[in-house]
């Protein structure tokens, strides 16, 4: 995994970092596009200061806009970096504008990922895909109280009930809210693209959208690592369409219980994997003693017999890279302020996630440009 932090270089202040981000060509492009929308009315706060406030919110992991505005109002260095101190009402109006013009924010994110790929050639070569829970800022219980009347309205009607796995700090089970689906670089732990859906959306149904978005961003991943929940035919087909080798453990389907996933066997023992032809989607298996005629055969790669055998060391090494997506979720939630949610509605949650991703990727790009990595 590539490290973007040089321990010999002292860490700069957040205000200096924000000033550097606002001067980067990728975010300057977003500021210029948003400024072109302002054609009438009073001047108000500058677009630069409003975009900077969005970065402040994520870099300081602040959950609400009111606390963000209060921090900027009392922080002289941040005011100098932004050029102004926007009010909380201006920030709310600005987020409405960002939601209405989401393609501009998407284009900015695309520019940042493109620049990151230029600075870090290994960025996006191997990807990992997974989803993480985002509990809603609202109550999803069906009844107002125990054995009481049924709830008629919900504070967050876009959210839904879903299932999440257990982790070290809590047990698994049902939750009310959203899910963040992400494709993450397995080598740098940096996110490539994300998609927010309600909690009821199953992870495997979003994998195709994420992979297509990865290709739209001009990434050409060699492998895509996913957990057992993605072990369904449409996900394998989606990986094939983008040219990525699927690294997915098997579920205990009837074919697996019969042992159809094992390597071929003959009277001389179990056949050994002898290479693969990725262009023709064929895997080569060879008799252990070379006594069979023919001594080796080519077999079409399938879910049960992928081009990278699950018993091989390479498959194990690649699958361990799936931990990158978990680390990315942890950093987004704890360091970029992605969780806990303090907004309601699918569009607002999606914008909140995009701004967290923008701050994370733009900061990584600034570090990569400041500290060139060794060849």
C-alpha cells in the first residue's frame, strides 16, 4: 500500500491546506462554474468562501453547518484562507445550489481522480467494492410507542430498513437509514467513486453501477475484490464487462456443496493450475504426472473456476486487499465527518457523502503533489 505522508515533513495547518486546495486547478474549475450561475441579485458571499466552508466541514469532521459557520467566525486563519466568513444561512442556500447543479460537483470529483491517477499510477489498478451503513438522522420505528398507535409520518421518509453485519463495537442486525456503496483503490485506500442508496438496496445490485462508473472515469482495474455477498452471476458479468478479474469467495450453493468448485482430478491425483489466458477467458489445468493424454487442458473460466484460482497465493493476497474498503469507510466516517448523519433525504445525504469524498481526495492529491513518491 502506498503511503502519502512523509514522516520527515512537518504537518501543516488545516487553514494552509484549505488555502492550497482552493487554489488547485480542479477546485478552481468548480468555483468558476458556480460563479457563472450568479447573474443577478446582491453580491453576497464569494463562491470561493462557500466552497472553502464545505472543505472546512469535512477536514474538521464537523457534523453540522451551524458549528462550521461558528468555527469560521472565530478562526482568523480560516477567514484569511477563505476570504470571508459565510453565515449558516448562506451555507444552507449554497448546499441547495450544489444539489441543483450536481453535475458540476461530479465533474470536479472526476478531475480530482484524474489528477490523482496521474500522480499515483497505481491508483485504481486493483479495486475493492463494499457497502457501509449510514443510520438516518430520524426515527424509523413503525409504532409511536410499545403497543401504541402506528406512526403516520417519518422524519426521514427517504430512509428505509436494512441489514448490517456485526463489528467489534456493535452487533449486527436491522438499522434504519442509508448505505454508502463504494469502489476503493486496494493499493492506496483512496475511494474512486461512491453511490448512496437506501438501506434496503442489496450490495450486489449496485456493483454493476459502481464498476461502470469506474470505467467512465477512465480507470482500467485489473482485479475487483468483493466479499461473499457479491457471489452472484450478475456481479461476475459486470466484472467481465469492465475487464477486471473477480476476486470473490464462494457461497455454499448446491454446486459448491457437491464439490464442483474443486480442481479436476484423474487417477494420478489432483490437477494443477498451469496459467490463464485472460483474453480468451480460459484457464489451463495440467495432470500432476503428465501421464494423461492430453497432459493439459484449457477450460473456460466460470464462477466456480475463475482465472485466478481461489487456492492460489495470488488470490489470497488480492483478497486481503479488500480490507482497503473497510479502512476507507473508517476514515470517511471518523476523520471526514461522514457519520453520524445530520441531514435527511437521499439527495442531501448523497451531497454530504460527495463533499466528504471531495475533501478526502483533494487532500490526498495535495499531499501527493507536495511529497513526490519514490519510484
